[in-house]
C-alpha cells in the first residue's frame, strides 16, 4: 500500500519508505540530545563529549571534585561526575555563565543519576540585569521525596510533585525548569513523567549592581556525612519557551 511522499516534496504516495515533515524529529533521529522536551529555542547544549571546559566547578568544604566520566552517560560516551566531601551537609556543583539575554521565558534541562547517599539535587538559575538579580530554583529532596521550588522570599515550597527516582548508575532522570524573567514569575517544571504549573509563583528579585549575565547551577548534597557522587549529562538551555 502506498504511503508518505518523495524526498523532494510532501505530496504523492511511496511504497517502501515514510517521509518526515518534522525537522525536530529528524534532528532527534540524527543524534540530538534534545529529545526529552523540545519546546523553546536552544541557545546552548552540552553532552560532555568534549570534556568539562564549558563549566566552572566548586563545592563546600574543600574535599569536592568534578571529573570527566566515561563509565556512565545518558547519551554518547561521557558525563560530568560531581563528588562531594564526606562532611555533613557537604555539596559540590558545576555552573555556567551565559551572556545577558532578552528577558522572556528561559528554560534549563539536565539529566542526572541518583546514588543512595544523595540527599538533594538542586537546579538554580540566576539572572543579573545590572540593577536587579532574579532567582529561579528547584530541588529534589530524597529524604521526603518531594520536588520543591524557592518562593519570592527564598523559602522552599512544595511543587505538588513527588517523583520516585530509582537509584541506578545507568538510569538518568531528566528535569526541566522554565521561568518567565520578563514577568518575574515561574512557568513550569518537569521531572521525568511528572509536571507542575508554577505560573502563580513570583521569582525572588533583589536589587543588585552585578553586571548582566545568566548563571546556571547544578548542585548535589551528601547524606549523613558520607561522600556522594552524581553524574550529569545533556544540559540544554532554551529561550522563547511557550
């Protein structure tokens, strides 16, 4: 039975192949890491195949480490491995600077695996305008199983989502946060198969003279005084989110 159309057009039947009119699907089939949520226009992607040279690293206290990992990855052969110190409440992170963007709906997506001694995985987006600083932050707490967002006063509030994230080195969970930095409100959050509308909640906004830029932080906290580690892969930054 004929189906599809020829490569030089979208009309007319074909018998042995199917045509593809969606260019986003074509990119995904050719190996793009942008397969989880394709909304928005991509302004940066990192699959860590070329190393850690696009990221700053840090942590508290000084026993943290960030290394280029070849054992576990969501796609390709590499990921970023973030390791905390073994002190109580220790954390480690990678973070990236982006030039100042036109104010609007910006999104950040990343994938990560979960170890048994992780207490918290946090994603923070800071936007400096030159006169003000805006924060959008979410965190997954493994102790209570709740996904939280930071309100306009910096206090943690439940999103209404309680994701169950399996502990497995080869299983990468994906989280995406979108915030409207023009209206100064959150938009929505997705973690795996769960999503929540956060558009009723304002961002934290404070006066600040820091030079204009956006900073994205991906951070992990340890559990009960044991060093912990987390692999991060496929980080995507977007603008013009719907």
